[in-house]
C-alpha cells in the first residue's frame, strides 16, 4: 500500500463534524462524480473512500443509495465500488452549492469548511509522494482549469503557496515544500501519516546536513593541503637561496611547525606552536608570518632580475 493510499484511508476513517462532512461531500461530488440525467454516480477503487462517502451521504441526506461492486480483472484484479443516487439530486446539488459560479471566499468561509473541502479534494483527486522513496510532492489533478484555480484560491486563503501547472490535457495544483506538505497532512488531521512523514523528513534533513558538513570538511582539507604545499615550496626556496637567516625567531618557529605538520590548517598550526613553545599565536598571526615569507621571496626575485 502506498503512502498516498494510507493517508487517504486515515482521512476516510476519521470522524468529523457535520460541517466538515458536508464540505468533504461538496468537494468529492464536484471533483469525482458524474452528474447526468438527474443521477449522481461515484466510482471508487478504494473501499475506505467508498464507505466514507456512503456513510456521509446517509448521515447528511438520509437518501437511498444504490451500491454496485464490480470485479475488474484487466491488468490486475481489483474491485470497483459504484454508488448511485437517483433521488433528491437537485436538492443535494443545491444544498452543497454544486454547479454554482461562486468565488472561493463566498462559498467557503469557515475554517472547518476549508478543511473539509481540502480533505474531500484530496480523497477525490489528490496524491502525495512517499518521502522515503522520492522528492517531496503533493498534488491535486483536475480535468478543468476552473476547478484547479478554485482549489488554488482556497489553498492560498489558508496560506499555502500552491502552484497551478498544465500537464497534458489536465491541470495540476501542487505543493513542493516539505514544510507545507507536512502542514497539509496536519491540516487533514492524519496524525499517523504525519508522524511517518516527519520521521522521514527529519532523517533526510539530518542526512543532507551531514553530507554538506562532510563536503565542507573535504573542501577545507583540500584547501589546507594545497596551501601547505605552497608554503613548503616557499620554505625550500628560502633554504636553497640561504635566506632563512634573514627571518626572525618567531617566523622560524612557524616554519619549523609547517615542516613538521605539512597538512595542518592555520588554526591547527597556531595551536601546535602555542602548545610546543612559549610563543602564543593565533590563526591570523600564522598567516602574517607566511605573508612575511612571501614578501621576502618576492623581494629577492626582484633583486636578481
């Protein structure tokens, strides 16, 4: 079972208030039903969602509902749950404001209504990637652009930074931020799915942080190696041209430490010199001595050219 399916089943299993229940139904009828010739028809592959819609319709409208279960054996065996409403359909559509050209603010104003509408939209046409197997992505897919724009407006009303994208002949409303997807799952009131998502997210963020630190350490080590080799070459130049005697005692301490520890960073050299001699020095002090060495070499080379 995919993470997306588990999340939908957790949402479907939750008991909700009548306001949330009605908003869920409004969203599911709007996005995942066929309305034709005075009949509303639903077709679900997920039994939990089919039971959720059936119970909600019964509780809110107390109407007879035809149930048809079909066994599909093409590609893979599965059951299709078909719900049909043939009575009071006009009243249901009017009560839930289906097919009314209202904007999001006037149709959905209460926080519970927004929650129910978003939960219903996810049950109807939503999916979310498993954070352990791929990148972070939650989406709603619609046949009509106006439906995508409507949900996008609803999500922005509750401060989600969703985007709308055309994909083929369909329209997708999606979230890519791991923080926003986590907030959405929390908004759905699905704690088990939220704990799973957060555990994976924390693990991945921690792993990424360690990788960045390791990469930074490797880069610093490589930089220290290159710097150390340049300085050893400078020291050898001084020795070959009898220039060492022109340096003061403290600079000679720095040269001695660099020859003993060619891979050490400036800070490590400073600590070594401070611990092994009476000369207390810092990272900038070490750098100052090597600047002095470089100036001596430059001055010598100019004098012989």
